[in-house]
C-alpha cells in the first residue's frame, strides 16, 4: 500500500506539472503578436489580462512632455518588455488610444538597453538606427535637438513612408557616459530642428529609444 501511495502522489505531481505547462503554453500562444501596433485591437483591460495574465498587468501614472499626469495600464511592468497602454475611456479602461514602449535605461551604467521583444509592423524597433530609419522611410527626416522635453522626437518624415502611420519616434544615444561629450551630439542639442542627413547626425547615428503608436481613429 505504501508503494501505491507513493506512486499515486507522483502521478498527481506529474499531472499538476503538465497542467501548469499546458496553461503557460496556452497563455504564450494567446499573446496575439510581437507587433506593438496589433495591441490596439484589444478592447479593454479584461481582455488584456486574459491574454497576458493578471501577474503581468498593473496600473501606474506617467507624465507627458508637458508635465501632465495620466493613469496608464502597464504590461510587463519594470522589465525591458514594458508597454504603456493609454485608454480612450480611462474610467472603464476600454478602447486603447495609444501604446508606448521605451528602451530600458540602466541608471547605474547610464546606457539604454533597446532589446525589447516588441516591434512595429512598419519595420521599426527600439534600437533602429537613424541611418536605418532613413532607409525604411525612403528619404531623410527632421528631428528635434537633444537635451530638452521634446529632445530627439522626429517632427517630420518629409513625405516618406513612415509619415503614413500613426507613429511617434524618439531618438537618443545608447551610452550617455561615452557619447554625452561627443562633439556631434553637442552640435545636435537644444530647441532646434535638424535633418537626419546632416553630417553630425550621420556620424552620431542615434537610435530609436521610444516608440508610440496611436489608434488611427484618433488621428496622428
């Protein structure tokens, strides 16, 4: 009887492990895509939790470039894969208005880690370089200078391909310690607009450190 009891316990443990694996596998398969813009089709927070799991969803506050505070839902909070979700109806947490991903910033080493699982279906990812953006866009673009509230944000795609999408991109340097005193970086600082084909921008070749995709129904 003792051997039967041990065997039965082992069977229960094996079944529990298999069920856990099945659930984890099902949850992973349920994640709709690696494309961040596809998240805009999710209808509310309940569906978000069904897809990603309650343990990977939380609520937090963020501030925009004007200092305005808003409440957002976070997917994978505090990780390189974090996504900020802004709702059309914040009270009901329904209808996604905008999704944003930022390159994770390592404060100790002062470097950005642009290795998120997310990308856009438009071909842009965190870490995409300025030169690669020009290739995707099909033409040079214009961006704001670094070092202020709108620093590095692309302001005009110059009739390029990326201008067709409800997309906002922000450029930055990877290593603040090494590149912060780069003469080319200093030439691209301040409340001014610069062309991506400027010699300084080409030599510096900054990367995408933030991507926001708006719901097209809200306009660009």
